[in-house]
C-alpha cells in the first residue's frame, strides 16, 4: 500500500509515499490545496 499525491495540471505530477509516510503525504496534499492547486490524495 502507498499514498499517491497527484498535482493535476497540464502534465500530472504524482508523488508516491510508502504507507509508513502517511503524514508526509497528507502534509504535501494539504500544502497544494492551501496554495489553491487542484490535487488529490489516494491510497493504492
């Protein structure tokens, strides 16, 4: 299992985090959203 943070733009940027780095994944996703960017956080 891993967490995927996707920054949606002309070219999607996906950053993958292993399951033990859930906090880092959530923090990155929250930062993108706070900056007004369209981003998703999914669990794969």
